[in-house]
C-alpha cells in the first residue's frame, strides 16, 4: 500500500538585483534588442523599459471631490480594507494606492474612493 507524508519546510532565498540606469537613447536601443527575443523575462524587461509613470510629487496631499487626502496616511474603505499610497502617480497625475498586503492590487485614489468610499483616515 502506498503512503505519503506531508510536511512543510522553510527556505531562505537570496536574490541579486541589478539596477540599470540608462539614457532614453540607451533604453530605446535595449528595447529594440528585447523586442527581437521572446519569453516571460524579456516581456518583463520590455514593460519595465516602457514604464512611464512619473514619480509622485513632493506634495503631501491630494484633493478629490472636496476631500483632501494625506499621502503619508493609510485609509480604510467601506469594507474595512486598508489602503496606502504607493508614491507613484497614474499617467494623468493621480496618486496610486495599494491594498495593504497585496502590492499587485493597486489603483488610483480616485478609483478606490469611487468604488469603495467613503475612505476614512487611519489614526494611531
């Protein structure tokens, strides 16, 4: 009779990250090379090269629909989920937020306020 034993183990993984600083011309040349290749890694490189969202301004607040949001604070939505500002802006200059704990669940403060508002500032 076959048997199986299940268990868990913890693994520590160390990664080396490379930060590449390019001029616009250099980035265009690298993009041309990447476009000639295929695969998931090349696709991620391509999209990283095309990322054009500007960094967030030094401003500490953003106003939408008469509400002034503190970009250094966290906010809860109508479901009790906590949102925080990412430090990035959308293409049209609106601050981006992410659902705490889920970095890939991001939108703009306007999107979240419309869909899940009202947003309430989390106070310590």
